[in-house]
C-alpha cells in the first residue's frame, strides 16, 4: 500500500482530488494538521468528496503525531521543487509515503531538513513557472510509484 501525506493542506478541492485518487488506488491518505479548511459533510459535498467514507484516511494533529502513528509509513519521499534528484530515479517500495507540502508555501524548512536524503522533484520543462498543482503532482507521483510496484 502506498501512503500519500499532505502536510497542512489549504484547499479542500485539492485534498478532495487526492482523496479520490487514494480511494481509487487503495492508497492511504494522511492529513497533517493544521488544515486550511474543516472536514465536515458540507465541505466534503462541496468538494465532490462523496466517496470520503470509502477512503482510508488518517488525520494527525501535527508532524510528530504522524511520525509516531502505527499507521504511518516508515520510508518517506518529499516531493519538492527544491530537489536535484528526479522522482523517476527512485525505486519505490510497498509501504512508502509520498509527502507533499501545502499549496501556499510548499514544505517548510524543517521538513526539508528532516527528509534531506529523500527529496525528489517532478521535472518541469518551463523552469520559469512555480510548480504543479498539489493534486496534479500527487497524481503523477502516485501513479509512477504504482507503475513500479505492479
């Protein structure tokens, strides 16, 4: 099983898209608080997340709680524009966690430091643009890992 880890996501629609993908791929979604929205039926419906009850989702009060969780992956890959190694150069394993920062600031400095040896990037042809949308990047990463694991 793959784990997708969203650190302090801000936009419910992005989280909804990642959640839908996780439900369809039988991947586990980890949401690290604080979130930029409230998870409730009204917000879930608005974001089109009617499948939320089929999703293997775990919420964590903070990064430390996530790392201490028995449900957390042991090996993590931080997807960031601030990496030299391409995500194509990695051999993913069953149980790996794919970590993403939030839409506004990306991953914080302390997270870059903690996962310094496992930072990867999705190559961009146009380096003048900031980055991919969070849910698009998560989809690209998830399906590459699944391709390797099949």
